[in-house]
């Protein structure tokens, strides 16, 4: 079988990039980097059993960064192109060299030395490349059929889609860093409408895997269940309630927390958690991990697993919160140097950007309580299944006031749906009011969530 990486990034392209790096050095650059990413994607979309779209797309680009020493630090210049067939890239590196003269000096800029190896299981499945257009269409139609079989209340399917793709990325630097990575993925998603008389509600669900092994029955059934749970909603009297967060909601909230742990935001005093390292910021029940080397399992897709971060450091397991205590921020080499801390190998980048902190596989350690037991513990509360507007959370104060919907819990059992809720307060309160964690860890792409019981949460309603 041909080397899958070489089908995306051939050796001749690498040679031209190395020539560009040498050219930048000959111009006087202290450092020179090339970051390349390429991918191709195929999609089949059907609507009510009829093929709506069958598409193929290709994306790719190259970003080159040149570093020069100034009087008080380093200046960088970044130049990009999507023309990967160019006979050479010397002009692109020369352009970045010229731009580097205009940048502000930064004394904390750093580059990685070569280290680590790709000793992880392959992230590429050749079966993805063998999928035919006919198979994609069949799977998209099957997903729709599975959703309709799951519930007679499914009135229409707005979109049922199968998407698969593959790609590769590479970082090269004058220090000898070389980080080849090749991957594949597939996803299935469905958006539908359910009806009960004149009442209609929309719902959506999806799943993703590195291999074409998605459970279409489960995806369709989950979408139908989401819709059914929203039919004929009631209004909730405003007040304070025990609240259970659905795993899908917990993923979003924990993602907001992780975003506030970006060391760049901390340094700029744009984070609720600035200056809180080593302090208790959440319930002792909560431990939050980001693991770039997480191994894959049937219940753990590990879609964010990569051998290196975007600066060339070997990825690692980072304990962000341990027993509610803030243990680490997410660092690039630059922020780690500025804060005098060890690097966390948390850099990500696109071909058109400078490195920035990211997460790879973000998840909380699960508890030992089943969701039904959490509902019983809640007594008369609310299961929150959807939150709208989390992007409006103030990253400095942590204040939020967002829309929500869910299901009333009565005497420990799920009852009628409720909507038009206002989920308001402060992110710090939600973290410290965790009373129990579910055992139902579920993955949504490269992040996982679980059911979380919160005490005494203000919900606005009727």
C-alpha cells in the first residue's frame, strides 16, 4: 500500500519547502518554519429520501514564518499561499522575511528542538478512501430511515448526511523539527422535525469516527428522541432548582472553562482564572484532563490524538483541574516562557495563523452515579438538554445569562418538557455547586461530557 502521507504531501514538496527555509536563512533569518495542511472531503446529503447534494472538496495551504532577532527580542513575519504546486517557495519566504521587519519585538518567542516520535496507533484508515459515492448516498438514506423507524412522530427530515475525508499536516523548521501527521474521519448527521398534531419541533444529532463504523441506528434514534422530548413544552416558574446538565451541555460548559485556561488570555488578564493557579476553583468532584496521546477504544474515539502539537513538541496528558484545584494553564512555547512554566504541548495552528493554545482530547473524569440516580437525587428539578448563547459568557467575570430548554424532573423522574428558560449566574457558581457526576461519559468529537448534578441554580421561566 502506498504511504498515505506521501499522497498528500510528496517528498518533492518537502524538498521545495526545505529549500525555502535555507533561502530564508541566507537572507539573515534566525528562524524559519513551514506549516502545511491539506485535506479532501466527500459528502452525500439527502432530504426526505431524495438526494440533494453529492460533493467533493479539497482544501490546502502553506504558511511560512520567518524569525529575526531585534534589539529586545524577536520579530516574526508570516506569509501564506494555497498554490502548493509552485516550483519553489523562495519568494514566499522572502515575503515573510520582509514582513518580519515590521512586527513588534517579542522577547518570549521560542522554537522547539526536535524530539519525540510518532509511536501512536495510526490515525488513518484506508477504508475511508475506498468508500464510493453510492455507499455515501446509501448511508445517508439509511440514517433517515433509521430515524423514521425510531419514532412515528418524525414528520420531515431536513437533512441526512454522510461525510468522510482524510488529510495530512506537516511542520518543518530550521532546527530540524519534522512532524508528519495523516488522518481520516467520517461523520453522520441528521436534522429532522417531529410533530404531534399542530405542534412541531426540530432536532439534530451527529457522531464522528476515524473509521466507517458509525452506528446509524443510534444516531437516528437519538435525533428522534431529542425531538420527542421537546414536544408540547410547558413554562417553568422562575426559581432556584436542582439542575442536571445533559452530557452534551456539559461538553459546551467545560469547553468554555478550557478556553479561559488559555495562558495568552491569562497573561492579558482576560480570563476568570487569571492568578488562580493552585487554588480551588471548582467542586472537589471535578477533575478535567486534556490528553493529546489518548488511545482509542470502542467508547473513546480519541479524535484529537496527535503525536506532536503545532510547534513540534510531543503531545502529553495535561491535568487542568484536579479535585477542583487549578493545576495548569494551556501553553504555547511563548506563554510558557513568559510565565516561567513548563510547556504543555498545547499549540494548535492553521496554515494562516501563529501558534495558539488549543485542546486535543478534553474530558472530565467520570463519577460513579448513573443518570437515573442523579434524577432521583435532584428530586424536583430540571434536566437541561440544550443551552443557547454560551458564546456570550464574559471571560473575565464569568457572568452569563443564556437561553435553555430541557425536561422537568418530578419526584426523581423525567416528566414534561420545559422551554424558554433563562440559565443565569456565574460560571464560578456552576463549577462550585457540582453535587454529583454521572458515570455516563460520552464523546462528542474530541471532547467528552457527562451528566452533572448542580445544586441551587437560578432558572428564569414563566
